[in-house]
């Protein structure tokens, strides 16, 4: 299966781009969605998180209390690595399962932290949604209602814009209107159909 990894910085417009590919009939597999699925009650990854961090990370409904979990690992690199060691294999396994089941002429895998993870051997191409950092900050402040300092800190916690662009095979500049964005997605869609058709065994 020909697979395109879709990534980009926070508030760059990854979801909008993914939805445009989905509207063209392309299977989209979103690791952010999977990250929530693997910690649903009854899932083995949730049991492992509770074993590692204690019952206090659960809410009254038995679900993972995400704000409390974030507090527990905030500023604690060892705790964050421990959590990632539990979740990342579960997310990868579920992503592979969904990919095998999804079919399609090619697939788009939405992986927000693709560059930070540094792994692309399971992908045929990497598509980066790019916007200037000032635009990201403005969107974050407007979208999430957070102070500017918090938005800037969120950007600093991710890979740099330069690192993402260096990782990319294709780039979508998401600074124009939706019509321009749709046009760019359609052009890439045609390219990916061609690439997929010519790389199948």
C-alpha cells in the first residue's frame, strides 16, 4: 500500500488538508484519533498506563484523565518517555491494523509528531503543511484562547519549521484561501495516484 505521511506544526491546518483528501475518497488514518482509541477503557494500553502511573490518572468514569496525565508528565522527561514507551507501540500497531483494512489507491497517515519521531521507513512520501510561525501563534491564540506566551511555548516544544521542511517530499503552503488549498490538494492527489500506480509490484 502506497502511504503518504501528513504532518505539520500545531495549528498549521493538518486536519483541513486531511479532510480534503478524505473528500476525494482517500482513506485517512489519524494517529491523534488512534491515540485516544488505544486508551479507551478495557484497552491494554490504558491498563499499562495505570500500572505505571497509578489510579489517579483515571477520571471518575474510568477513562484516562488527560489534563491530570499531562500535569504528571509536564517537565518530567523520564515520565514522558515512560508514557511514550507504552503508547507509541500501541498506536503504531493500531495504525498498521487500520491501514491494512482501509484499502484505497493510496492512504494518508496523519502523524503530527512525525519529524520529532524521525521514522519514515513505513511511508512512501512525507507531506508537510507549512505556515509561518507567526501565523501558527495567531491561530493558536484565536482557536484555543490561550495567552501568546503559551502559544509560543507550544511551538518551541515541537520540531522547528526548518526541520519539518527538510523532512518533506511535498509541501502545502497553507496561507491562502480554501480554494487555493483545495487546488493544491487535488494536484497532489493526482501525483500520488500516479506514484501509487507505478510503484505497485
